[in-house]
C-alpha cells in the first residue's frame, strides 16, 4: 500500500485519514495539521522523509503562478527542503488546470451562468486558472488578493491590473512570514467579518476556503461558493449561512474534500516518473481517466430531488448508449 501524508500549517482539528484506490493501487492518505507551527511542520516532514511515498504541503503554497511566471514562497521552500528522498508537492502542478476545468464544467452543465455575474475570487494569484476562466466567460470580477492577504481595502477588478500588482509585489510578499498573509493555526477557527461588503456584493464567492471562512459575514443567502478542503462541518456551516450551492474542485473522500496538494501527492505516489518530469497536462489526463467530477452540494434543492435528477440523467445516458448499439 502506498502512503501519502499532507503536512499542513492549519489546525490539527481538521486532521483526517482515508484509503483510496487509483488504478488498482491502494493509497493511505493522511492529513497532519501543525496548528501554525512552521518548526513542527519541518520536523514532521523530516521524520516522514523516506518513510512515505509522497508528501503534500497543506495550508501553504510552494509556488504562486501568475500569467506563466512562478514565484517561490520562502517559508514553503523551507518545509519542502526538509525532505531529501520523498517527493514533496503543493498542488500547483494540478491546481490551475483542475480549477479552470471546474468552472468550465459548471457552465457546460448549466449549473452556473457567468456573463454579467458578480464573482469575487478571494485570492487569484494562487488560482490563476480559475481567475482567467471567470473573466473570459464574461463575469464581473473582484479579485481580493490585496484585501484578504494584505489587509488593505483595495479591490482589483481586472486580470490586467492583477498581473501588474503581482509582478510588482509578489517577490516581496513571498519573502514575508507566511502567517502574516494567510490564516494559519488558531486563525482558521476564528472569524473576522471586517470585509463583509465585498461578500455582500458578490453572487459567486470563489477561492481558498480559509480566506472565505475567516472573513465571511453571518449570512450568505443565495450565494454560490466554489472552494476546496471542506469537512462535513464546513458544509453544514455554509448551509446554515444560507448559501445556495457549494462546489469543491476535488472530489469527496469519506465525507470531506482534500486539497489539491493531497490529490497531486496521490498521483505522484502511483506514478513511475520523478515529479519534475510530470507536466500539469499529465495530471489532468489521469484525473479524466478516473472520471473526475467536482463535488456539488445544492442547498436549494431537497436531496431526494437531486437523486431523482441524477437517476434521470443516468437512465438517459444508458438509453443513448443502447440506441447507438442498435444503430
């Protein structure tokens, strides 16, 4: 059995373990939170080195990729360098392609209409593929990188401006202690709705779950949430706040969706290639073979109706296949 561990700067309360199967290969996946302790994360990665098949970096990005330019986050690099044998990934090899495909899937399936829709992406530099997709499809965009990461009430309204800001400030921001720009440890369990007006403006709220959870207001009535790494309790929280629909870019595994770092680590674990030789397109091709679909939770439709719709689609697909055979 392959072993994959995600070492996260997030809260240990969110730790979880599951087993999954990829192409007949059993994989044990485990998340280990360090409650914001960089030193503990580095120590755990060092202990896991050579003992597991792949390590994912959780709660932090090793690379921020904007318009094809890659920026390295210094604190994440310290964590990654604690391993000398086991490959370490942060999900960036998979994220941009996967999250762009998520938007395209929602539009194609008629679950989301974007032209003229007000979309807030809480942080776009770590989800540039998603940012490009929503702008290309005609959404009215607000990119909250400066608001939520730097604490400055300066909304960015276009990718052109985002690129300029990113190329100017990311070389400096990536050298800051990561806890200054992202909620880690106990901050992930607390809320600070100081930027409620931006949430109120948006019809669709997308991006990093912990940014959304920390800064969201008491009510999210009628809003669509597109994020990742949610637990069953997080799903219930969105339901209670009045959200219309929740989409996670990674599928559900035993009641929760893991981050892209976990999915990428699992794919690396069963691959016969070194990480440096695996292109993002190869990750995506593997996911397609596995029948990838985003996880979709509709709070505005009773579960029995969703089951009926799913059964109808399944029966229609079967009938179409039968008709093709008859022909």
